[in-house]
C-alpha cells in the first residue's frame, strides 16, 4: 500500500507511523496524569474515581481513534485547496493517484467530489468514460456532470452537477489515459477488457482503504459509450470476487452492448433522420453494413465495395455534422478532429460547443495540474482521449448483454439510457437489446413504454421490467447526454439513485 500523494510511489508508512506515534503518546500522557492524580482514602470514593478515570480513558481512546482514522484516510496531499479560477464552494474535492502495481510503477488518477450537501449520507458513484481510452475527468467531470465547466481562464458552476445527488468519483482508466500512467510503456500495448476490470477493482479496494468512511455507503457504477463494457464487467468482477462493496446498481448511457446490433442500427438512424439518401441506405444495409466496415477497417483490409459504401455515407453526412449529436452545431476550430475515438462536443442548453477545446486548454495548464496533484509521465500533454493506449479492439465484439443478465439475477439494479440524437450508438439498437434481455430473463413489464417528464416538458421515454431493469431515452440528448441535456439527465440520475419511477405529466 502506498500513500495518495503528489508522488504516488512515496510510502504510506511515513504518514501512518508518525500519526500513530503521536496518537499513542497522547494516550500514554493522559493515562499517567490520571494515575498520578490524588484520590480519597475512602475505598468507595477511590473506586468511583478509578471508574471515572477509565471511562475518561475510554472516551479519549475512542475519540483519538476516530481522529487517527480520519487523518490516515484523508491524506492532506490529495485534498484540493482550490482549482485555479474556480468559484467558492462548500464541498470538498480530492485528486491524486492510487498505485495499482508497485513493481511496474503503475498508478491510476482520480478526481473525487463530495456531495454539495449531506455528503455523509449520500451514495458514492463511480463514473467511467469509454473510448476505449477517454478521460473520465476531462469528459465526465468537466464536459458533462462535474461541479465546474471551463469558460476562458476560469471555471463556472454547473447548475446540474451530479454531486447535487451523490459523492462523485471520476477515474481515468486504464493506465495511459489522462494523468494515469505506467512506467513500463509496454503495458500500453496489451490492454483489454479483462485487465481493465481487474485494475479498476484493485483501484477501488485501495481507494476504499484510503476513504474508509465510504466503505458501507450505497455504491453505484456509471458510465457511457464503451463503458457499456467497463461498467458491467467491473460490477460482475465485484460480485465474483465477493469484496465487501455495497453495490446497489449500475447505469450506462448510449452503451456498446452488442457489436453488430449497435453498429448496424446506425443506418436506420441516419436514414430516418434525413442524413443519408434512400439509395445509400439500401447500400448501407444490403451491400456492406457498418459492422463489416468497422471490422475490415480494424484489420486494415477495407474492400473496394465497402470503401465505396462508406465513402457515400461520409459524403452525404458531411464534415460539419457531429455524429455524436446530429442536432448540435460543431466547434469549427476542431472540425478536423472529429475522426477521433470520441468527440466530446457538449454543453448546457446555451451550448458552448467548444467545451472540449476549453477543457483541453485548462487541464494542460501547469497551475491546474499542480492543484490536481497530477503529473505528466510518458507524455508531453494531457489529452481527452489517449494517443498512447493500444486497446485490443477485438474486445469490441464481445457482447456484454449476458453480463447485464447476470447482474440482474444477482439483484443489481440496471439502468440503460440513450440520448436520442446519437447516431454512433443509436437508441434503436439499445432498446432492442434491452427488450430482448428482459424477455430472456422472463421479466414482466411493470411500467409500459411511456413518456417521462422534466417539469412540463417531455424529457424522454421509458420502460421498466421487473422493477430491476430500466430503459430510458433522453429527448434532445447526445452520445454524452449530461452535456447536451444536463437538467433532464440529472432528473434521470436522481430517479435511478432513489429507485423511484421517472416523473409523469404534472
């Protein structure tokens, strides 16, 4: 075990031993003072005094134990005093490293934001972005549902931050993503789903030891996109490992669940929204579908026929449409970066479509990195999606729907939601997969497909199976729903944590 510190390989024992010595010293001095204090010659009175003395010692011992535990679990080095340009807030923030492998010097970076109010009673939520290889701190915290968003040189409050409802833990995973790193660079060449889940579990086990006050708290795992693999696989590993986490549920947004179904639903989505012509739709479904194109491209062997189909699709969509949110204007300076694994063009109703660029600028500031206790190791710049991680892309074809089924059977609540403006992982395929899962498990529909509301406006549609499996759409939302529809996403998130039905019409 190592301390959470600016230097993630610095031994924790230095801090623990010094605190423990001080702790014992205070207790010993207190006992000696009590022993030396004058007492009456009267036996009953003497006995009473001794009893009071030991009660006092017990009280001091219990109090100091709590102080020692708190000091040891919340290392001062990870507590954020203030981020550059942030407004004043009442909640606490922490950021730093948890060492995963001491020999290989591999560590994962986290950003932890306590709930705005009543953090001692609210649940703990882990958030994982997908990619694979994209940052939960940059995308999840700063572009979607964290407490702040960058605006020029400062940070502004996010009125719909998820830490209004929970204590939020953002993890940059696997190593090689964001500020997370491995001193052994060959590690980046062999990443896969199994290894990612294992290292995320190690992170949680060690993080809970550093923050023991959260060990028995209701715990939820959430994420989006390729986290359709990360989240259920981690939850499955937690159950199989029988670690004592109080896991209550998982939520995944626009998730990759089944390669062929998810990718091939793109054709119908693009055609039904007017982005491709009838003839191109016909080619995209009968001549060469998107799963074929994606598979061939990954193997470096795109056939002329499939190349022709994909060329037609790309030309008709054009480069000024964000396929992660077809209704959103694009950030013109970054149009040419849209071929990246994940293009985070996100915002609030008054959309700042360049928030990804602003996040990139902010997190590359030296003063920001110092405030975050972060370091650049093996890279010269922080990036929202890793340029050094080489993930085993064959893992994309591993279906995770059966894993969701195992979780449901284990009593874990599952929410699958879709922003309905996403053409990358469209709601069409996701809804089909969830409905098929429910039928396969023999779950009865307890809430028939209906609209749900945020205020007086329709916020999306939902269907609930067996009070344990829920599908929901978020109207007007992108691949990163909390970015483009923050208020509706917060309502959905709140309902998920509480287990209450989504609101109906007023």
